[in-house]
């Protein structure tokens, strides 16, 4: 997904789209051949031409896979995402080299995401970096738990789903912030947050109130 870019713009290289799947209404997973190494959690800039500014998206695939995948939702009033959603395999897109500092490690951690903010965590999961980690994913509707079958099977009790507008027997009925506010113990670990700015700020403040040191909170903001 799109995220704030603190770095200088890198040169975009033309590549070919190899896949475009609508995995949920208005949510697409596109792919293209991987020709560079990356660290799970990093982002790339993507454009459909060189005339318009590119946008920035988290990589949503393992670092040993042959392709790089990108997860995004269509912004109806946006320029890029409606175009990307309409592209078919074989069409050219323009992509930068991976970069960024929201990096996965093998350390125990809690990973907290909303919506398509799950992308960098799924990349870490697919890269074998999810041992000793808990994933908390918050969405509005049940069909927005992307990759849930695989995550549930592999993570078990360390995969927490929070849904604010629909209910299911194995899903927490409410927002991520409500779930966290009702959680008792917060271990002395790193806490990775990925989602919209308002979510990141609310969760960060809640964690600090619960006694989590500020330096233990690492955030990636989506716009």
C-alpha cells in the first residue's frame, strides 16, 4: 500500500506485470518478476508511466520468491490505483528498487496492522521471520482478512483477527484499539504498527499508556 516516503526518489525501471488478482472487492494483488534482493518490510515506488509521480507500496511477498507482489485497494478518486487495477499481465509498469527502514527481524515482536497494512507483515511471514511473533489484524468486514487461511493455520493463537462491522465466532468483535485496551500484559518486546495515520497514533498512545517504551514502537504509516 501507499506509504509516506522519507527518501529521495529513485530511478524507476520498466518491468512487466505478470499477475493481477482481485482478492477481495476493490482489493488487488499484482505481481512482477523479482530481479533484486530486498529485506521484508521494505517498499517500492510504482508508476504506470514516467509522466506522473509514482506512489509507494509495501512489498507483500517473500524475499526468496521469484516474483514481487503488491497489495493495494482502489482509491476511486485516485490516479494510480484505478489504472493498476485495470492492467492485465504483459503490460508495462515502472518500479523502483526496494528501500525503507521498516524491516523484519527474527526478534520476538507484536505486529499490529489494519486493512492492507498487513502487506509488510505477510512479506515477513513468507520470508520465515514470524517465529515468536503475534499478528493482530483489524478490518471493517470479514472479507478483508487477506491470507487468513494460511495465517490461521500457521500462527494459530498468535493470529488475532479484529472486525468492527461484522461478527464471526472466531473473530474479536471490535477495533484493534479496543482489543488492545482490554489486553492485560504487554511483554517487553518490539511493537510494529502498520496502517493509516490515525490508527498508528491511537495504538502508539495506547501502548505507551500500557507501559510500552516509546523506542519499542516502530511504525509505518499508510495514506
